[in-house]
């Protein structure tokens, strides 16, 4: 028997373009196979909650990195400078964990699901071009996890310090 009570979205924001930071990436399996859940924090100041937090939205993708795949679009938006000598993006080899903490622009569209419940959906991803955009080089993107863990811990500490500054 189905639950007749409608679920309510956890967080909703207005349609529009927002700055976002990837804060987590999770893998799950369902009847469609492996799915990747990209957790983005919307960092625009006007979205800041009274407790200082920002809304988070999740985009689920397949593991495909083919041209036109949403996972590829996200990876390219999070690091637009990752190119090989021929201008191609070797994203198949990029480890998702190395993208955590990176920023991009997202397009949010509110639309109903098949049950009529309206959710804020991350529809498109675009590179950010601003002074504080974090840069990755190919060596860092392909580094083993132990090296990446140390670099991510240092970046996280730097981001926390930056977030605590009063500006």
C-alpha cells in the first residue's frame, strides 16, 4: 500500500543561476545500476540561512563519461582548465574525490515529479571564472588517494579559515 501523504522537499530555492561548491559525492546501486549523487552547497550570500548554513541540492547521474553525459558536464564545470595537449578533457581518469571543494555555476529549475511534488533540480552546470576559482593540475587530479587525502585536508582547513573571515 502506498503512503498517501505527499513528501515535502528538504530544501527549495527559486529558479535561477547560483554559485555552488561540491561538498560530497556518493555512490549507490539501484535497479538502474550504479548511480552517483553529487551534493552541492549553494554559496550565494542571499541564500545563507539564519544559522549560517547554505542550502544543499543533489544531482544524481550515471557513471557514464561520454560526451553529453551529465557526469561529464559536472566534471568539466568544476574544473574547466583540465585539458590534455590536444585540448581534449581526459575526464575518464579524474577521481571524483579530487573535485570536492571545487566551485561552479548551477542552473536551478523547480519542477514537479511524477507525484506532483515540486523539487529544486540542478539542471545545468557551468564553469566559474573568478579570482578565487580553485585550480587543479592534471598531476593532482590523477594522484593516489593518500596524496589526495592530505591535499584535501589542507584545502578543507583553508576553506574553513576563509569562511570564518568577516567579509
